C-alpha cells in the first residue's frame, strides 16, 4: 500500500473519531435524481440547491416532463439555486440526450469502470468531473472521492496531495483510493472544511489533524464556537 493510501486511512479514522461515520441513504438514490441535484448544487449551498430540487420534484412527476415545458419555466423553478439559465440548459440538454439514447436510468454506466463512466458523463455539456464523480459515489456506491472546494483545500493543507487545481487534486487523490473509505472520507472532509478548516482563520485548535497537518499558516487562536452545518444535499436526494 502506498504512503498516500496509508495517510488517507489514518485521516479517515481521525475524521470518524471527530464526526462519526456519516449516514448513507438506503436504498441509494436514483442516479438521474442525483445527477440533477448535483447540477443544481453547482456554485451554491446545499440548502438552496435542495429547495430548487424539491421545486422540480413537486412540479413534475417524472424527469421526461421537463422536456415538454419551456426552459424558462424550469429556470423560474430553480432560480433559488442561482445560475438558473445555465443549469436549466444543462438539465434540458441532458434529458434530451438520455431520451435519444433510450436510457433515462443511466444504466449504460453500470458495466463501466470508474474511468470510463467519468468519461461518458463528462461528455454531456455542463457536467464536469466533480458532478460526474458525485453520481458514482452517492448513487452507484463506487469508491471514488469527488473533490469540491472544501476537499481540495483540506487535503492540500493536510499534505495528502500537493496540487494547485481541484481537477489535479481529484486525479492525484483517487489513484488507488483505499477500499470502502470514499463516502466517509469525502463527507466528513466537507464537514471539516465548512466548520473548522475554513478558507480564512481555520480553527486548528479544534482540528483532528493539528498534529500532522502540513499547512504553514495554522491558526491556534480561539475565537467563537464552530457552527455545525452537517446538512448534505447528496445524502438527502
Ligand atoms: S490543522 Fe488547521 S489548517 Fe490543518 S487541516 Fe486542521 S484546521 Fe485545517
């Protein structure tokens, strides 16, 4: 096992000690539900994207119905999540292509390895590597760790990887990711990034990594109590 894999396992244990094992949905969410929720979550917070997702679910009884309404209607329903024009175009285009493929369930992904499945999903306009990897982790139970802004910042500060961009972090982090750890590691790291390892003034005195973290600008000043923000959209689709 590589030194990086060993470090991920150690960090995963420290995160579980701090936050516990994150709950997973049972049964796993439908892959298309998850994909649409993830598109809605781009560049906004989980609460707003969840509202937009619920607006769509309450208005339509199945996703194909979105193809027969005007895009501006979808835009109106998802406005709370921001970038409504762009996201409504992405969703309409995705649904149109899936219907043309006659595979609204995304079952073409089932027999593909992670790399191929990511390639297939990122062929759709507006779907990047983060969105695609969320579908694989949350809806298909693949052992893959999506990298958002929190995961990128924290794994680089801790010293698990040393990369400048989220996409490079994703590739480096996911080389031989230790079995069975991705959901817990990913979900707890997002919590760490939201509550403790914030972009400015991280609360290093509360952090489970304070003894091993490589970040040069650790902050041990004690100022205020951390707010808990554990609602995770993709575990509630
Ligand atoms: S010790 Fe500080 S900088 Fe390092 S991961 Fe924890 S909060 Fe972030």
